[in-house]
C-alpha cells in the first residue's frame, strides 16, 4: 500500500513537471505574439502620426496659396517656388539619410548609388507632379480654397480607376458606388443659388480640376508601385531620386516660363513670409505623402483629404469671409460619406 501511494505521488509529480514544461514551452510563443503586437502597434502609431500630419498640412495648403496672393495675383514666380519645394524635399531626404548612415552605417538598401534600371522610372512621376503642381496655382483664378478642396477629391476616382488598370487591383461594388456619391457630393457643394450660374466654379475650373485629378491619380499610383517594388529600399533614397528629377524639370520650367522675370527682378522677387510658409508646407506634405505610400497605401490619403476639406472651409470663414452655404455643407457630408464607403469597400474585398 505504501509503495503504491509513493508511486502515485511520483506520477502526480511527473504530471505537474510535464505541465510545467509545457507551460515553459508556451512562453516563447507568447513572447513572440507580444513582440508581433508591439510591432503592429508601432506601425499603427507611425501610420496615424503621418496621416494626422498630412491632414494638417493638406488643410493649410490651399489657404496658404490663396493667402500668398497680393491684389488677386502672385507677385512671385510659381516656378521658382516649385523648384524650392523640390530642393527642400531633397535636402530633408539627404539629412534623414545622413542620420541613418551615422547610426546604422551604409548598406545596400540605404546607399545612394543605384542602377540605371532603378532610377530610370522616376522621371515619369516627376513630370506629372510638375504639371499638377503648376496647375494647382492657376486653378485659384476660378475657385476658392474650400471649393478647391472639394474638387480635389476627384482624384479618388482617378486613383481608383488607375489602381484597377495599372496595379490590377479589383474594386468592390461599394467602392464604385462611392465614386458615384463622390461626384454627386462635389457637384452639390458647388451649387450656387445666388447667381445665374448653376455652379460656383466655371467650366475652366472644372477642366483644370479633372486634369489635376488624372495627373495626381496616375502619379500617385505609379509612385506607389515604385516605392513598393523594392520594400527593403530606404524611403529616403527613393525620395531623393524622385526629388532630384523634380528639381531638374522645375529648373527647365523656370527657363521656359520665367527666365526673363528671374533675370531682371531676381529669383526671390515678390516672396513674403506667407510664401516661405507655403513652400515649407508643400515640402513637408510631399514627404508625408511618400511615407503614406511606403508604409500604408495611396487610399489612406482619402481620410486626411476628407477632414482637410472641412478644416479648410471652417478656417476660410474667418480668414477670407467664405460663406458656408447649405449646399456646401451637404456636399461636404456626401463627399465624406463616399470617402468612408470607399475605404470600407477596400477592407471588405
């Protein structure tokens, strides 16, 4: 009897030891899960910070452009302003790379030296962004800052369609419905009950907005494809080459469009403190957009665009005496709902 009791106790002890071993074996798995969750949390925080920054920068972009005018026109050369934007973005990318080189050393993924096959793709989006950025100044001859933010949402449609064509990504029925709602929202926001014209924005403004949407959509999708073609490649290297070509093409634009004015009046003629803020805003916006494309996707921008649209309208009421009409308010709501449906449709695919 004593022998059996002792043996049973030994068996019980062995069982508990086995259980302890199993629990110990489970610990590395739980540590791995914790590490994975920590990484996901860090990525979510980074994505949130970038999206928030893009929202603030986007909402103030149109306001600063309008604010930089004097007596309804630009005293400075818009081509030189664009050139300085690309130069500043290039300098910021180099500064970030220098910091990385100092802490991590030079690797294959963060070195500036590259192959012709890798760098030859950057001139295409650089040219598209050049034309789009120049149109961004001239469209304000036909629209105000809140109207610009509304019409800017048309690039969601061009982005979605080009996603389907270039990246072969299928769009859901909800997303196509969101496109229709977006068009209705943009049109509703532009309704004008105080004039003989049905819409506040004339035909020239709509044409420029559509062209800008197509250019922005194609450039955005193409740039995202470039960024994600080599995921391990440091984003600052990719940005550097994109901005170098941007500087080159903007320099050509200066020679073609404003060479005489720059030679006679000077490169910085007509610049003001607001102009400097606008250039800084554009540069930081470009960096934020590229980070969204690298670490999220091009559709993430719609969240910041939607909120920026409303922020621009509210700020314009105080700065420029903008009349927040019922049509604009309802159109903004419809656009915001379409933006949400577009993103929700993407998640459900």
